């Protein structure tokens, strides 16, 4: 029975090792689609027993505090002060969703999204910026960002976007109810 199974949290490192051992590292569309399906399926199983882990990447500690206050009851939260630190946390830890400021020193939010998508193709990444231009939205779409939100972000818009990203990625139908959506 499924209830008798011990469900382990699967880290990105182990997922990538499994993908490598299965020979799913080529970039053909069929292989990429199967690899993403495999990662999503394994992550959905792992998520059924653990809280979602959300990474907030912003160089403004005050804005990180605002986001933490809004999201703390619902997630295990991690913080990064830069795009580089955010990429490192995604690479070496279990992160389920990322909120990123667009304008950070050295590595912008968009550049960080591109790198994170190489590490974990299904990871939902949401950019937050004071200047959400059409060009930025197009670039974010090309980088497979989940969405771009404008600062100042409204609580309902943030919660709705985060819950939709989690439902779309992990097919967890219970998310809207516990996220207060």
C-alpha cells in the first residue's frame, strides 16, 4: 500500500544524479519533456509529506521582511541577499518556489532565473520589480519565469500568484485552501 511506503524528501542533487544515470541529459525535446515529467512526479511525492520551501531573493532586507511576514505562516522560508546566493541555495538545497527581485548587484533576478532553470527546469520563479516593462515580461517568459509582479506588490496578488505557481507545478489541489486563497 502507498501508506506503507516511506516517502523521502528528494533533493535536487539526487534528482540530477537519477537523471544522469538514466541517460536523460541530452537536450532533445522528448528527453527534456520526460525529464521534467520525472522531476515533477518525484517532487510531488516528496512534497506530500513536507512543507513547501520558499526562497526570497532581494538585496533590500526591509522588503524581504515584508514578504516573510506575509508568507511565514505557510512556508519554510529561506533568504538570499543576492542572485548568486539564491542560485547557490537552489543548487545545494531543496527549494520549491523562488521570489526574486529583478535589480540586484552582479546577478540580476532574470539572470538568476536562467541559471536556476538549468539546475531545476520546473522550479517556479517569480520576479518582483518596480519597473515591469513589456520587454522584461517577454525576457522573463523566454527564461521560463512563472510570472513578473510589480512593486509594490499587493498581498492578494502575491498569494494568488504563489498558490497558482505551486498548483501548476506540483498539482497539489489543497494549496489554495491552506494558503488562504
